[in-house]
C-alpha cells in the first residue's frame, strides 16, 4: 500500500512538472511573439517616417525649382511648366503642362487653377503625392490632415509611429520644415 501511494505521488509530481514546462513554453513563445510584433510595428513606423521625409524633400525641391523658373522668366504671376510623364513620352516628345500660381515672393500658392489663393491640398497632390499603379504609397494622402494657416501649409500625418509626422511649407519664404511631434 505504501508502494502505491509512493507511485501516486511520483505520478502527480511528474504531471505537475509537465504542466509547468508547458506553461513556461507558452510564456516564452508569447514573449517572443510580442517582441516580434512590436519590432515589426517599429520598422513600419520607421519606413513611413522615411517615406514622409522623402516626400517633404521632393516637395521642397519642387518649390525651389518653381522659384528658379519664376526668376528666370522675369517674375510673372503664374508659370506654365512643361514636363514628360514617363520614358515613352520622352521618346515620343509628348509633353504635359502644369499651371502654377505664384505669389509676390516667387513661391507657388496653387497648381492647375486660375485661383490666386493658397491651396495646400492642391500643392500636396501635385508635388508630394505619389501614386504607383493607382495605389497611394503608404496611404499617406488618405491619412493626411492639411491645414493652411497664415500663409503656411501644414501637412500632418494622422497616425503615430510612435510619433506624429508633419512638415510645413511657408509660402512667404519657401521654407519646408519637417518635424516629428510626440
């Protein structure tokens, strides 16, 4: 009888150890999964931040190009710029044109419109928005909050990765400033 009870204790003790091992294994797997998901989210945030920075840089270069053209052409109130849309258009010499409204300081305030008022969303769509196969890169435009305040355009990304991405365009002096708000 003592032998039976001793066997019972050993069996219960083995079951307890197996259960503890399973719990520890599940805990370790859960921790690894959590760290992996968190790292993946950080990578996505960094990629989006990098793309947003590149869009701000492209926007800034476009504004600088328009101002140089404004100076070269004698400081008109509007500019018509011609461009090629792709390599085939270059071969076929098929140009597109784009009308820019320029303020007194020589900086773009509107695109493809006769209106001489600051239109930040329109500037974004022509100089920062990027499409590839009709799909917006990183959905930046859908997740964008555009505000015009005192001659400045503020382009604020609505999501936080862990910080909020923003760049501003000052139409009075052409400065484009990027910032990350927390």
